[in-house]
C-alpha cells in the first residue's frame, strides 16, 4: 500500500520486497552507486513510485531530524528572471539559518529520481513553474514533503506563491486598443507556463470586452533567440501588425532591437511590450513598456512559506498572489517612467 499523510511511510525494505530484489541492489539503485542492470533499476523505480518512497528523514519525523536546508527546483537558469528570484530566496533563507540546494530540471532525463535524491537532503522543496510534472508534485505531497509552488496553479495541500497576470495583461492590451492599435498579436506560448497562459487570458479578455475576435497566440519560446527569429520573420513576410504584446522581456527586447535594425520605427509603426521589467527594459531606446512583477519578493515569500510549513508554524495551505505594475515607456508611445499599479490580491 502506498504511503500517505495518514499511513506509515514506506521503507527501503518495502521497496525491496515489492521489487523482489535484495536490499543491497535497491540501495545501489537509490544511491546511484555500483553496477545495476537497467531491468533492476526499472523495477526499483516502479516500486518506489507505487509506494511514494522518499528517503527523507524529515518527511518521516520533522520534529526528530532536520537538515536546515531547503530544496529549490527551477526549470532553467537562462534569462534574467531567475537571478532576482534566487536573490530574494537566498537572502531570506540565509537570514534564517537555512541553506539552499538548487536543482535545475531542464535537460534532466530523469527528474523524478533527482527529486527523490534532493528530498533526502532537505526539509522541504520549492518548485517553480513547470519544473516538475504534476504527478511528481503529488508523489512528494503524499510522502509528507512540505512543498511550496511558485508561478504555478494551486494544488491541494501545497502552498503557492505567484504574481497577478490576467488583470495586468488585460489592462495593458486595453490601453493599446484604446490608442488605435487594432492589429495586435500576443507573442509567446500560453502552454509553456501557467503565468504565460494567464497573460494570454488577459490579452483575450481585452478583445472580447470590445466584441473583437481574439488573435491566436504566436507560439514561440520565451527566449532572446526566438524573439530575434520572430521579428526577422515579420520583416521578411511583411506581416501586417501594429502591436506586439510579448510574454516576457526577453522576447520584447529582442524584437525591439531586430525591428529597429530592420528600419521599423517603434512605436510609430509597431508598439512592443514585454513582461517582468528586467533592468535592460529601462535602458534601451525606446524604453520597453512592460509589467513589473516582484521577482525578489516571490523568492522571499516562497522561502518564508516553506519555513512555516517545515517548522509547523502553519499547517493549512496558503495561496499568495502578489500585485504587479504596468510600466509605460517609449515603446508604446509613452514617456519614460510612467507606471500604473494593478490591484494586489491574496
């Protein structure tokens, strides 16, 4: 029987019995030491999954043994977003005597195994966005591992921390429509993350509220390279567009520069907006209109929420939603520095 919040946690002996292998073989698989056949490894992985086995003393008795360490799981480290998030997280954790073990899942062929290993060395885990598939999150939850989700839809029993997206995106898109931009496109893949899907929801709401047909999203990765390629495609194909609402600043900045290099005048011919308000957004010419989200605060609050759950200070799950700010700059025809705050919810 699988372990859960009210059942006795599985042991390595349970895994060995279910897999019908020796304790020594199971130990080698779980620790990644010594030669083990692919068939034996698969049997151990399957048994561990069925039993929700996590080699974590803290998951069995937090009151008895703590590692004084948090696990932070990110999908990637590319781009400027994660630096501020990490800074906020590590600052709070350091001030409260907690070390941070960072794990990146992008390119990892077996993230579930990596997370099981991580869980053996930390008291709880913070997961950002789509770094882990939902079944893995549920497995950790059933094994009593404290979890905080960042930029992720709420999951029963887990704390979550995220920024408001839909309302800000609707406000930004509405402003562009009201200023005569009728051929707007949303650049970014809503399926790539919960935050981006919410931004497209807000973009769509602005069109629907005016009885306009919602343009399909331009599904490109949220990277500088993808932004350059997309802008080049627009230049080569002479696509009729007068505004680009980009899912993040990396796309927005790359598109802004590539269009400028192609002699397209921003914002006279095309307005360009981003999301995040990274440092470069305020220094390019024209300045990039964007939505500022409190990235360092997201990290800080995630560390605090995880600590509360680990120590037992709080036992009920909490969902925090931080407010964002619309920052209007020259790329949409507005003077530098003008901002408009959106409502904070929680």
